[in-house]
C-alpha cells in the first residue's frame, strides 16, 4: 500500500457501523503508526470490528472487516500551506533580526487580466502574512521585449531585491524565454531559468525548484505517500509544472530527500493519442493541462491518488463573481480514488507557500554571499568592516 490513511478510518467509523445494522458493532481503533503533517501528528488506527449477532445472541464472533466504501482522503493543501507559512514567518522574523534584511519579492506583470491579478494578489497577501516586502512592477501590453529585459536586469542588480517573478503568460509579441533568462538565477524564485531547470535535469540540487512541483512534493511528503516503483501519469509537459514534476519523480538519485525519485513516470500531452485507457495503469495521476473535466472516473483504477493542478473557470450564476474555479479532474472521479487534492484548496495554496520559502531561501543566500565577500575583503585588507556593520548597512538600504 503506497498510502497511509490520515483521518479516513476515523471518519469512516459511522459508515462502518451503518453497514452492519441490525447488528450491534463495536469498532476498536488501535494506534499502529503515526504520520507527521507539518508538526501535527496524525494517528493511523487499525480497526477490528466485533459483531454481536442479533439473530443468534450466543455467537459472538470476531470477523475481519468486509470490503467497505472508504471515503477518499482530501489532501488538504490549504491546511498544509498554513503550517508552512507559520514556520516561514518565524524564520523570517529571526532572519530580519540577525541580518537587518527584509526578504523582498518583485513580481513583473504585463497586462490587465482580472484572473491573473487574483494570483498576484495571493502572492502579495502571502508576502504580507510572513513579513516580506512585496513590489508589483506592472506594465501595459505595449512594452517592448527590450524594455522589459532592461527592467528585469535592473531588479536583478538591485541588492534590496531577493526574488523576481515574471507573471505568465506574457503577450505574444514578447519572447517568454528571453525574458525568463534575463532573471539572475540567484533571484529566480520560480526556478525557470535554464540554470535552475538544467540542474534538475542533471539530478543536481538546483538553487530553486519551480513552486508548483515543489508544492506537489510537499503533499507527498506530508501525507507519507511513497512513489518508488509506482506508476505515475503526468498530464501536461510545461516547465512550470508537468515536465518538472515528471523529471523530479523519475530521478535516479533518491539520496536528496527534497527531490523524490524512483517512480515510473509517463507523460501525456496534446498530441498523445487516445491515451485515456492507459491511465488505468496509474497509481498516481498528476494533471496540469488547463482542460476542465479531462480526468474522468471511467479511466481510473480504484485506489488511484489524484493530484489536480488545473485551474479553470466555469460559469456559475449562483456565485457572486458569476464563475467558479474547477480543476482538470472531474469531481465524480474522487469516489474511485484513495486520496485527491480538491480545487480550490489543494495544490494552489502550496504553490504560494513554496514561493515564499524560495524567497526566504534566496534572501539567506544573498546574506551569506554578502558575509563571505566581506570576510574575503577584510582578509585582503580591502575593506575595514565588521559583520555587525553589515546589519546596519542592510537596514539603511531597505
Ligand atoms: N494550482 C497552481 O498553483 C497552478 C500553478 C501553475 C499552473 N496551474 C494551472 O495548471 C494548468 C497547467 O498550467 P501550465 O502553466 O502547465 O499550462 P501550459 O503551459 O498551457 O501547459 C499545458 C499542458 O497541457 C497539455 N495539454 C493540453 N491539453 C491536453 C490534453 N487534452 N491531454 C493531455 N495534455 C494536454 C499541453 O500539451 P502541449 O505541450 O502538447 O501543448 C501542455 O503541455 C493550468 O490550468 C494552470 O492554470 C495551477
């Protein structure tokens, strides 16, 4: 079994009882193992049911629980992300105290799309929650590629900036790759420059892993989902999500615990022909296509784990906004799964939490570089400064 149930079995107790009516049943939960979800210990109970037969009260027999509909576990990205953010907030306060540096994220955005603005707002709120600085550098769609590159270079060289994100997609007249490569890889908190992507490809530890794949790994780790030797189907092959998570999960070197490997990964994309029957082989499906309802119940094997990355909007007159957010997975599929990420509240919040973690990591990295340059300067008598002076310099530069 690749999955250790979280609260499922406890939740299923009333269900188990109703199954055995008109018998009297006593379900005993014995603690057998525990799982740690970001500081919260989750107990995995083992259940034995004792059934007292009503027809024949003399017989009291112990039976193994017959197959029963187990409610799938909701892989709660929202809860997990709030635990991660709490720990980032604490680490940030310590870091600011010791270094005088306030982590600073800059988001570069071209356009005026309301939905994209809501993603930017989530990043801004996340930064405020953990004590970071946040700057939105916004441009109208008539900006040229050269002007945008100049802006990125400016932020790349600004010592008060620790993370730079270019909010995608970009207008068609701008080459996305040229823009991303202009970001200093040491500030590339989205992990999309060729240096960071390349490190993943050659199984080295990159400075930054793209935030959504990182969020998916967080779910696997928190819920103790082991993937070695398991069949994983990845739908979508973008650098931002599909290709990166597929590469990470199929790594040969599994010594780095932050990068899971060892899975048998199959990737599907727009040109994959009639592949849906192949999904029946998958123990885990990760869908990142932006096609609502693409993953359907009839294509799945029982007990699959569903990770739904898709963010799509469907008209819904019952909502104030007139639409509601849906994923790539048809919700009817959940009943065939053993666990799934909901939309909203699954992968999305973790993407933001992992972005914040990358920004803090980048800030620490920049501080270390500052300190080692300072030490080298002092040793060579180039500067006459002490590390404590650096802290007040940093404070003044913010
Ligand atoms: N939850 C989050 O935090 C988060 C973060 C990032 C993205 N997203 C969402 O995830 C989805 C994907 O994002 P993205 O940036 O990766 O998008 P993208 O760059 O547009 O990539 C979509 C991928 O899906 C593939 N695809 C399209 N139709 C398909 C089909 N019928 N069967 C199999 N593959 C198909 C495409 O194939 P080709 O390569 O052949 O075109 C492409 O590789 C979007 O809904 C996006 O909003 C969510």
